[in-house]
């Protein structure tokens, strides 16, 4: 019976996301038809302006890059049964720290050093914010959902104050530009594709982060202990595993991944911080992680799907409201949760 049960779980884990996506797309088809538009025409335009276009593909890659990292920001703490809702604040802390560091660096700094310093600064900023929530959980028993939400507001208030009163360029809502040596090259300048789109070489870093996270979680002793601490905390403690330490490590690592979004948004694209940069990415990252079952490699197709829906909705906004495709994202996650929910025993 046990092998059958394991096989059943694996089949459900594979089929549930596909069924959820198909159900959500069916709903979007009905909504599009309700607006008086031909769903097939809308989907054709959507595909031709996204994956059928070099620029559109670049836009999807750009959005997917950020979602890979915010997905990891949720997935890593989820391994120890923590729900990191603080991606928004951690991304904000990271992009601001990267911009602030990039402004202060000497112009003659070597590019590799400049990019590394800005990236590490951003990771530390996001990590410290998440680590504070982890510490409150371990020391005071405060639920991480509540603390991370509150820390989002604190991060927004602090960064808003710093930008408005100290760092904004006159008559703008953005900081000065970071030094040129800290700027990550655009994809079209390096590999000659996705021209004029915001896609940049930070995508390679995001993919490497997914692969590295998978190796650590599933192929290392530390990862085994982390998963054990999440699955059976009492048994893990009895076996000599410091579960509190893994909680802190998981939250810190998740925050660092969120902070690393700055490589895409600041170092690779804007080259400065502006009000609202990265807004919403942290919350979509929750959906990305849930659809991928918090698996670091499954996050790649999950983030690609949400990146496609996000930009695809914009491309057909003149024909149907883009909010329809926001509903598709929400319905997809709800369906995954429903399909994978264990029934209560009578």
C-alpha cells in the first residue's frame, strides 16, 4: 500500500499544476467571451506579441528573472514550514541598498568588484529584514506571517523617507544613477537577442540561484537537516538538529534571494532606484512558489508562466482588461491548493 500511496502523491503533484492552469485558462476564456471579444483572437495576439516577438520574449525573461528570485524567497523558508510574506519589503530593501551602494562606489571600481559589492549589499539588506522576522519567531514565538507583513510597511516607510528627503534627484522620484562599472550588461549587448527589451544578464545569476538552492536543499547535509526540521521538528530536535538555527538560516537565505532582485531591476535595468520599483513582485513570488510546491527547479517554469501572464495581459490590454489575467494567476493558485489539500478524516 505504501508504494501505491507514494506513486499517487507523485501523480497528483505532476497533474495538479497542469489541471489548475487549464482550469484558470478556461475561466479566462469565458471572461474574454463575456467582454464580447473572440478568445482565440486574443490568445493569438497575446502569443504573437510575447513569445512570437523578440522584444516580447525579452520582456517575459525580464519579469521571469525577478520572479525566480522572489519565488526562492518564499520557497526556502517554506522548507521549514515558514510562510515568508515579506518579499515586498525584502525586495525593496535590496533594490534601495544596491542603488545606494552603487552611488557611493568610486567610478573607477572594477566592474566585477562593483557588481559584487552592490549585490552583496542588497542581499544583506533583504536578509537582515527577513532574519529579524525569524528571530522574532524563535525568541518570542511571533508568527512570521504577521511580522513579515509589518516589516513590509516599515521598509516602505524608511525607503520612502530616505528617497524623498535625502537621495532623490531634484524634481524626480528617483536616486542618482549608480556608477557605470556596477551596471550589468543588457542581454542584447552580450548575446544579441531580446533587443531593446529590459532583459539583462542577471537572468544567468537567477537561474544559478535556483540550481544552487536545489543542490543545497536536496544534495547536502545542511539541506537534509533543514527539510527534517520542517517535516518533523520534534523528531529533528531529538536527533540533535538545531531547528531554531535552521529557521534563522532559512529566513536569512530567503531574504537574501529577495534582495538579489536588485541585480535585475537596479544593476541590470534602471541603474537607479525610483519610487515603486519592484512593487508587487514579492507577492507574485508567493504564487510562483506555491505553484512549484516550493521546489527550486520547478520554480523556473512557474516563474516563466507568471511572467508570461503578467506581460501578456499588458499586450492585449487594449482589447480586454489585463485584470482578467491577474484573475488567472489567482485561480491557478487556488486550484493547486484545492487539488493538493488532504481531505479531513471523519
